[in-house]
């Protein structure tokens, strides 16, 4: 939340300063600054943050499953494999893994579903339960799972790279438009006093920043993801069940 506030505030102040530089109107700057701040804080940054969280969770799920299966093929122990794979978890995934230590191994694996949120992870939990009951060659049993997980991870990475390219192009185009706006301001300095007092010029300046805010909101909705409100609160309220004593 603090990072989102700082980014939104810096963007709003920069936009307000640019609006004042172009229009020489304190009122235009006073309208643009809170407009851009609100757009970024409520509509632009949350879906982009959600996308980063999903991408990070997907990659972490892939690394966890891969490490778990490699360790399981050697140790033949679900407990040891879980501990080995959990050592490389970070952030919310690490917190979730620590919070379910008192649960049975399969319950622990299922508990991490809400953190990883990867389509192949449900299959992994089911196949881990099958292996616990029947045993057998781990790599042979889990080969379809590994193929699906690898395919999903590669596809996800390709989409992430495409989004980064789109984001870079989008920022470059709007950066060029801002440079053009500044060039017009500096190039028409001899007519600036007349323009700054013109109502149509002020309205066009305000319209430019309205379009800018709308463009960023629309782009965030396209490349971002829908934030799951209350997800963090729900995970905090949810208490892991302890393993039953035999």
C-alpha cells in the first residue's frame, strides 16, 4: 500500500507540475494532480500488482512442484520432499508453508493451493495422494504432470514477456507525446501569454490529461489482472487444521 501511494503521489505531482508548466494555470494543475493520483492509486496500479503477484505465484508453484518431485524421486519421502521444496519459497508462500506445519503432509500440500493458484497444482496434489497410497516410480507417474507444468510455465513466461514489451511501447509512446507537448509549449513561447488566457487552450490541456488517465486505466485492465479483494484477509482468518493424533 505504501509503495502504491508513493508511486501514485509522484505520478500525480509530476502530471500536475507538467499541467501547470503547459497551461500556466494553477486551477488546471489542481484538477490534474488529484485526477492522476486517483486513477493510478485505484485503477492502474492494483491490476498491474495483481498480475505480478499471479505471475510470481505461478513461477513459484512450478519451482516448488519440480523441486518436490526431484527430491521425492531420491528420498521416497513426502515429508522430506516437502521440506526440501519449501526451503526455496518466498513471501506469502513461505508464510503459508510455515503456518501449516502442524498439518499432515497432504493437507499441507492442499493448503498451498490458495497461494500458488496454478492450474497444474491441483493435479499435483491428487497425484501425490495416489503415490502415497500405491507407491511406484515417481518420475514415471508424474511425467504427465511435469509436462503440463512445464508447458504452463513456458506459456506464462511468454505472456509476461509480451506484456512487458507492450508496456514498454505504451510508455514510450506517451513519453513522446509529453515531449511534443513540452516542445509546443517552448516553441510557441511568443504566443504563450495569449494561449494561456484562452479557455479553449485550457480545456484542450485538461482534455489531454483526461485522455492520458483513461489510456493508462484501459491499458492496466488489458495487461493486468483483477485484484481479489479480501483474499489476504481471508487467508489471515483461515486457520490450518492440526493433524489428528493416531
